């Protein structure tokens, strides 16, 4: 009945696709939004069921890729348009910022779309942490009153309750460290090119190779639909998982882009600038399946799996997404090229990397408190509000948008470095656990005391 109810939410969008029905923006947002909701439930159930037969980290990695696939599609579209328009660093440097913004020529539009590709990518990454990580932490503690989630630690003090993470997530956090460190260097290369693709995609492939070698674990918290499907015999159980993944993945891939585009059009009709819509509203829509899936897991007292999914999503967006848009751009360009971006987008990458750095400082001790979540969300939303105010000239501020981004990036770095200094022993333990996971994967004995015991 639950599977049928979730599938019923998707029927309207399936009918639109099969019958070619034309809908206005509001109807498109409503029908596609319901489809995304239903497909997200199916995706979550498929991932939980898969844990019976494959390593949990791998099932979550697949879930994360499927849930954020629409974000790849949106970014790939802008990267393709940039390449097709002949947007190279040399060509774009011949145009003024006003000419690029006006997009009066094919080249100008290509340069503009190159900037939009970066804006969409950085917006999606910052939303995933600023709203996803922070919001799910608060939701987990709030729901713990009913779910009795064992991962929630109740402590005295204002906003001091915390969500504890499984130490097995050390591998994902360490790989995210490496990707974040590389991201700081990307603007120094004048764009996203072959070297970035090789390093970042190679990093993710290495990560998948490691998690595939981890053990299959049974969960005592599996209930409802996944528990029912896990009771099925072979080969029916894997077929159910593949069907749920394929159907939900296809729906999410086809429904999120119209959902996001419909929201964009509604925003533009109400006077919200295109750049702001592309950077914040469209990514928020494309990230919605991931947030729904995690909320479903948290609601079942599986906050550990939920946070694993969020961290895995951040890792694949911070590696595969950046690496693949450069490939799409080069194909459209007709040869090996470097996706260019302007000075403001360089600052967008730096603030996104700095936010990731700060978030990792929070998680390096394998927990996140409500207080830390509030700070994470507060820094994120205050920057967005201030930037919107600057774009719309709502208030007079003594700095421009570029200076605002750099200022916040420095603030993230200062706070993050201070946290790392305070938690240096936890950081050493984190790297030790990740090192042990690597040694175990290649058949060597772990050396970290806790893991060895």
C-alpha cells in the first residue's frame, strides 16, 4: 500500500511525459513536484533494501548519485551551451561584463552560460551544507523525542543537543577533505580543465573502489517497506531494488528540471534576477529529492544513514559534478578546453570551498550539535540575503558582491581553522580511521587502536 501510494504521486507526471500534455508554470511545478516527492520515497526504500546485498556505503553512494542527477543535468546544459558558443577564457576576456550580461551575441551568451554553470554548481553545494546538513541535524534532534534515535545525544545547555555520526564515515569525510583542498586551487588555473577532471573524477572512482570492498552489514533498524522487500528471496529482491532505482531515478531526472524551470519562470515573472534564480532557486529544487530521502531515513531513526547520504552527495557533487562539466564543455567546444569563469565566480568557488572547510571542522569529531547547525545555517542564509540585497540595490552597503563573497570565505576559514586547532586530536583520529579503512581494503592490517580492537 505504501509503495502504491508513492507510485500514485508520480502518475500525473508519467501521463504528462507519455501523452505530451502542455502545462502552465504553476501546474508544471505542482505535478512534477509531486512526482519528485513520490520518487524520493521509492529511491529511499530501494537504497535501504539494497543494504541486504551490497555494502551500505555503496548503496548510499548510488542513492546520492541518483538523487542529485538532475543537478548534473542542469549544470551540463549550461556547460554545453558555453562550449557550443565558443566561450574560452581568451574570447570571453575580449568582452565587457555588461556585454556578457546582455548576451547579445552567441559568444556573449556562451560566456554568460559558463558563469551560470559555476553559479549553479556552487549554489547547489552551499545549499547542501547550509540547508541540508544544518536542517537535517535540527530535524533529527526534534524527531528524536518520538523516534528515540540512539544517535541523538541530549546534553545540558542551550542548543547543545547533538547528533553523533558513525565513525565508518571517516573515509567519506577524508575524501571530502581532499576534494575541498583541491577546490581552493581551481580558480588559480583560470577555469575548470583537464587536470581538475582527472584529479576529481579519479578521487571519486578511488572512493567507490574502496567502499565496494567493505563488508555487507545487516541493520537492526530496517522497518516497513525495506524490511518487507529484504524478506524476498533471490533473484526477486535485487530485481525489486533495480526496479525502484530505475523508476525513481528516471522520474527524478525528468521531473526535477521542469520543476526547477517552472520555479525560475515564476520567480522571473515576479522580478527576481535570473542569476539569483539559477544559483539558488534551481539548485534548491534539484536538491529536493536528496533532502526528502534523508528526511525519510531520519524519520525512521536512521539518522546515521541519512547523514552518510548527505556527505556522500556532497562528495560526488564536489568531485564528479565539477569534473564532468568540464568534459561536457570540451565535447561541445569540439576539442579539449578549459571552462572559463569571471572573477565573481572565482570568489563563489572560494566561499563554497571555505564553507566546506568549516563544515568539515564541525564533523571531524563525528558529531554536529544544534548550536553548530544554527551557526552553519546562519552564515549561509545571511550571505544569501546580503547578496540579494546588493543585487536588487535594496540597501546601501560599503562593499560589492565580490568583496562580500571574499569576506565570508575568510570568515569561514578563520572559524574552521580555530575549530580544527581545538579538535586536533579528533582530526588525527579521523585520518587514522580513514587510513585503516584503506589498509583493510588492500588487505593489510589496521593500525588504529580503536578499529583494531
